[in-house]
C-alpha cells in the first residue's frame, strides 16, 4: 500500500518560520536594504552550488559502488560546525555522541498530517451515490487490512456507497471471523463518514429492485484511478451494485495527495480493533511494562509453510529437506530453487538464532526483555532455544495471557491482532521477514511517533553469518550495524534518485518538497551570536515500506549541506 504524500513543504515557507528569511513587504522596505540582501544572497549562492555538486558526486559514487553508511547519527554530527548551537546543545559537543538504540532522538519533532484539505468535499449521501460497492478481501489479517484501506479510496473515486468489506474465510489461515469480529465496525463507519458513506448491508428494497444479481469482477493489481472510472464506473451506474473480488493491492500506490491522506485516515485511525482484542492486547503490554521499562517486540515468521515456500535451507539436515520438500509440493507451479542462491539473494528469513545474534551485536544486552510475536515455529522449542539463551527474558502472548487467550485460539486473525497491538506498543520493533505485518507496522510506528524499527538486510547479513566463525565479536558487531536497515544503516545509492529529483530543485528555487503521511517537523533553535543552525526534517518515500529522512542544516541564509539521518 502506498504511503500518503499529504504534506507539502516549501523551503521558503520554512525559512520564514525559522526566522532565516525576513518577511519583506516591498511597500515598506527601502530599496537599499533589498539590494544589500540580494548581494548577500549572491555571495552565499556559490556555497549552495558547491554543496549541490558534492551531493551529486556522492550520489553517483554510491550508485555504482553500493556504498553503505552505518552509524549515520555520528556521520551527521561530524558535518555540523562544532561551534554551532545544534552541535553543542543537541549533540552535547562530543566528537562521537552515542546513538540511543532505544529511541530516535528527533521523534518529538514528527507529527501526523493526514487531515482533509479544504477542497476535499464531504461524502455524498447514500441516495445520491453512484451505487453500492461490495468488496471481498483476500489473505491474512494485514493483507486484508490493506485491501480494506484501498476499498475506501476506490469507493471515494467512484462516488459509491461502500458496504462493509467481507473478510477472507478460505485462505491458508482459514479464519471464519467477519469484519465486526475483528474491527470496531461502528467506529469505522463514523470515523470515515465525511469521506465515504459506508453501510453494513445493502438495503432490502434496493436488492428487491435489482433485475440481476450484483456484477462480480476482479480488477488488475495496482490499477490507476482512471481504470476504475473507465472500466468499473459504467458497470456500477448500469447495474447499481458491483462486487470486486480478491481485493488485495488492486489500487496504485501513487495517488492524488488527498486520496493518499484518506488512506492514512483509514489505516491509522478508522481501522480500530474490537474492544475485546484491544483490552487483551493492552493487558499483555501492561504485563510486559510491569517487568521492565522498555522491551523489544520481535515479529518472527518461521512457520513450516513459509520456510517451504522460500526454498531455503535452515540447517536441519535430511529431516528438514524431506519435511519442507513435502510441504512445497502443495504448490505445483513453484520452480526448483537453489537454497544457497536464495540465501545469497536475501530471500531467506533470519532464523531465531540469527535474530538474537543481530540484536546482541546491535548493543542490546542479555537482560533485555523481548516479546516474540509468531505463529507455529518450525522445530518448536528446539528452534527457539538459542534465542532464549541469548535473551532469557523471553515472552509470548501465550505465556502472558494464559486462559484469557482461550476465546481467540481458533481464530488466527484475532491472535494476530493481539500481537499487532503489542508490537505497536513496544519500544523497539524487530522483524525477520518482509511480510505484510512487518511493512504495515513499520509505517504505523513512524506515523504514531517514529519509534525504533529494525528491519535486517538479509542479503548482507547472510554473508556475515556464513563468515561468523572467521571474525571476532567486535568485527561481527560492527558489520551487523552496517547490515541493518534504518535505524542503523542506510544505503546512499537507494535514495539518490529521489534525493536528486525532490530535494535539489527545492534548494535552488524549484519545486516544493513532498512529505508523506506521518509528517515533517521544524526543529526550532536559539541564536548563538550571528550563527544559526536549524534543521528542517523532511520525510520522503522511495518505496512503499522504506522511508528516507534528511536534515537541512543551515548557517546564515543558505543551505550548507544535506545530512542523512536514519529513523
């Protein structure tokens, strides 16, 4: 699912807010003052050009070398003038300030920005809409969550009345839960009442008046709004009711700004779990908090079917090869894969032991409390034992909730919802995979406060784990930092094109910067003599689940440099 580009950031506007550019009224200012400012800016412009060229060269180098920057907080510190306010006050004047592995230091400066724009009209009433839209979602809890979010946006595009979506009862998870069993349906309808009209069912009189049953169709994946207007709307107007089946990822990622905002309102505000699920999730969180002030939540996907589908080998010998091979036969169309090749490509999820090694290498001590969110683990307790030895304070929902889980045991989506709540509330969220829950929670945690999220680079870590016996612990720990996605590592090359197209034009008087869904913050600072070091943190998106963060440090009236920050 795409992330909303629902906030636009004007460099000139930010400068005015920071007091770096005087709000000049041409009718009140003398021409002499204007000329002086123009001369001053001209002298400074050369610095901007030089810095822009430096950034361009750095990007080119990183594109072709794949250079990875680790410890980005430290690198950014070194670029800032040691005499500046920002360096002395925020960074404490140290040549290498330690990174807080538990919390991102700029979290307080981010804010949510998914409010409706002034031109976003109120939803049409049911009687005035173009018809009723039925949606049948697909997949597990979080895949269906994505489908529901897009369904609301599609209903808005079609000017249709949305019927509360139908959940998938036939996928691998075989959960018979309906929408009201997992999500607070009344909250869902009322929260979005100004955006889209939503009803629980099609009125009987409408159904009786229909000459034919609802028209059923499946739209292509990631369809543009124009497709819905050209292909679906005419049928909706003719038949009055249309049902879209297997509705997962059926809407394009990059949409109009207001539609992206609507996505955020649906996903982060309207889709609230039912009270029994919320209450149990909060109980588990409270029990973790009663034992420790802060904890890590690890989303561990290591189910037999997932491992079989991956085509990877995890060290279990002939027994593992036979068992996973038999499961793999369920998918007749799967190609024969090289386990070693898949691991080198980063397609294999980390084992529990590898997750534990990575966390210890990143600096989390063995007395850290961890909560493990998982389904069935292949190999059971034997597979989990190495992780338990690295982190003895090891807990799951089964350990913390006990009998209170009984009403949820036959419903995989409700159990996943409890894990979702605990992972969302944790201080640090870690995942060993790149699945739907990992992506959605990473986005939500940024939106709800920019909390630490660690998503390992399996491709780089695979070679590191294979060479583990040939290096000391200090070397392994250092390389582990480099091989983690934000917050502990960031590829320059991956962000270069977006950086060049979105930031450089703004630096030199071009287009505005775009931010997406969870905010941009202006960091205020005090004056130190004539020097001023201020930062405007801008959030950009390269892919659906990967976000990039940049800080513009300025002295005087011109941008000095672009400094990369992890999340």
